[in-house]
C-alpha cells in the first residue's frame, strides 16, 4: 500500500494537469485504456510523506525545457524520460526503450518502447510520441541540429520506433541519453519551442510532476508520479531550492535546511568540505569524476609545441601529485596520457601513469638543442632568444589559474619561461579559436569527453568546432580511428577503437590531463542507499529515486 504522500501527490498532479491533453497515439480509438484519472479515495495510513530537499546554484529562468538549459537538465531527472540512460557503470541502460537493436551497417536503430509508460495525466505514452519527439528535436530545436544530418526518417512498427540514418553514427545512443520524450499533444502545435509558455509545457512521463515553481523564492516543488512505469519512487515530495552562492547553500546544508546538493556534471568545491565536516551532521559520497578538471592542450602548429619531443618534455616536467594535493585538496590521482579517467567505459588500463621526471625532461630538451648558454636559467632557441611560451588560461576559474601557475613553475625549473594570460571565458574562446597560444589550459566536462568519437576525441579532432574544442590534432591515423568509431555501433568494435583512441592520445599528446579527481557529494545524516551517478548529479539522479531511504 502506498503512503499518504503518494496519494496526495497523485491528486496534486491531477489538479495541475487538469484539462491538459493526453500523450498521443495514432488515433484516439487505438490508444490503450489508461487507469482512471480520478482515483477512488480510501483510508490511508497516517505516515508522513518522505520529503527530499535539494540545494543548487543553477540560474533557472523558465520551466520551458527547450528554452532553459538548466531546467532542461533538471527535467531529465524529474518530469521527463529519455529512451535510455547512462547507468552508474557508464554503460547504456534501458529506460523508455526496453531494448534496442542496431543493424550490421549501423544505419538502422530499432527501439522497443515500454508498454506501461504514462504521462502525468494517466494516458499511456505511445511509440508515436517517441517518433514525434525525435522529429521535433531534429526540426525545431537549434541544439539538436546534428540530427538533421544524421536522422533520415523515423517510423513506427507496432511497439517499435525505427530510425533510419543517412550514415552510420556510433555515438547515437550516447546522444539520445540527453533527449527526453515530450508529448505531441502539448508540443505538436508549437512552432517555436523556445518561446512557448503554456502551463502544459511541464507535462512528461517522469517519476515526478511539477507542482510549483516560485522564481522569486527560487523554489521548485515536485510530487511523485504514482503511476510511474519504473520502480516506485521512495521520495513523495522533492523540493529544489536555488541559492545565489555556494556559501549560502553550504550554510543551509550545515543547518539542516536542505538535505543534499545537486549540480549537473559539476564538482562540489573542496574548500567547502571542512565546514560541513565540522557541522557533524553531513556525510559524503565519493566517485571518480568522469571529466578532466584541469588539462593543457598544445598548439601543434607552433614551432616549439609541434615537436613531439617537446610535448613529452612538458609532460615529464609537471608535478602531478602536487597539483592533486594543492589544487584539489588531495581528492584525486595522477592521470595517464590516455587523458580520460577510469570511470569511462573501455578504459585502457595498459597505459602507465604520468610522472614527473625532471631528468627526462632535460634530456628531451637537450635533444632539441635548446640550451641555456648565458646562464640565466632559461634555454635559448635556434634564434638565440630565450624560449618563452604563451600560456592561455581562464583567469576567472581559480582551480584552472592555480594549476597554470604551478605548471609555469615546473617549466621554469627545466629552463622554459612562460607568459601567462588569464582571461574570462569569452576572451578565452576567441583566443583559443585564433590559436593565439602555445599551451592552453582547459577543463573537459563529462559529456564533453563522451561526445564525438568518445574518450575526449571531441576536444582534439582537428575537424571539430565549438566553444571548448581545441581541434589541434590532424594526424591521419587519429582521424581515421575517430571516423571508424563513429561508423560502428558494434560494442566489441567500439571497445577496440576506444582503447586505440586512448593509446593515440598517449602517442601524440595533443593534450595532457593534469589530474583526475574524486567528486564529493554531501548529504545530511539519516539518508541512506543513494545510487551515485557522477554525470546526472551525484547522489541526485534518476537511479536514486527508487533506492534512497530516510531513517
């Protein structure tokens, strides 16, 4: 028997969605029978509802998931469902799609849709809603422009949705983890999804329905979907409170005003750990961060940095352990030259860890005939002038700037001088795109490392463009492996190519990870059985809704 919280949740959701159209099928007469939209009231046990209070600093503007990036992310774990999810083991798991098959040529993907998934108004969600959603993203959403080049047609056959592609695209499953199904009855008549403000825009099939959003107070209230097709949620009411600063959020967590913290693919600041530990009422879950919190990339078109021996010398000069200790408070480990951490699927464990070796760095630099002939501690190039590298970094990101300063000191110790240019994000992007640097300091996000041909290739493939992309490696061997990875949906072949990509990162060194880190996820004592997912939000994610419990 469900608790009173679930019954109240159902009533609130029904009141919110009253008058809204249902998810659509091929025709009303063909829609399966749904459960009654007005539940029969019966005595319920007097058990208090389970309420989870979450804090975040994300700047929400609207509850239109197309128009507000951050609400779109939040809705993907609350009100809306995608076909598949990236599981805690970093492999695709069924969600709205109970299974899928990929043709031998990787140009046809067939998704079998769950038969018991329902929108918040109680009507079954059908494969036609899935077909509509894919076509709507492709044709209407500017952020899904890649679909226009890849998805040729979408058809429905019984309970299957069949995608025919213009060309093989091996990263399709990863891409589809971020696109949730939306009902055609809501969005079918909406020409511009970015401007739609109808009250029914929040309807989905997810584990929670949105009860309210107070922009002035910065507070969302979600209630459990009683008829959710996945496992029953253990949370009756989810409150998401928005704070202007992390200082305010940490104080609220320490004082018991909220139960945990949420940030999509984010890192909890290590500087806030001590005060929470001192409160005595906060515990921490940990997981290796899927992205790379600090890294350097090389401008391979420059005379100095184009030489592999020089890039190897830089790699040998860096004190990685010191960066982990001083920049990331010891919550991390030394990376390999494969770039991505072991949380990635098909991680190449054969690659050795990077290590500071000053003698090796000096030998490599000597082999380039760069010597300090005047005794000032800085090596001179062939022109007789001191070698001074231009280091481009984010001056507005303290961890990145601190790592830059430490690398500059390590380079000076082997006779390489540096000119550090710390700039804001917009200036960083412009200078990076103009290749106005020798070394560029950046961070790779979890989704960024998964995009393109996976394992960080999206940052280095010279044919790529984008705000965070370095596009600095044009080696034919590397581009061929990227293309092969994109052209196959076969898991065994993908594993072989994933390992080869990491090996090529080690061989060519287009970039170097400076640290891999442990993400910390704080929560109030009394909560147990979280499922950690370090891409969707740490302990706050779609998987925790059916596992977490409160004493």
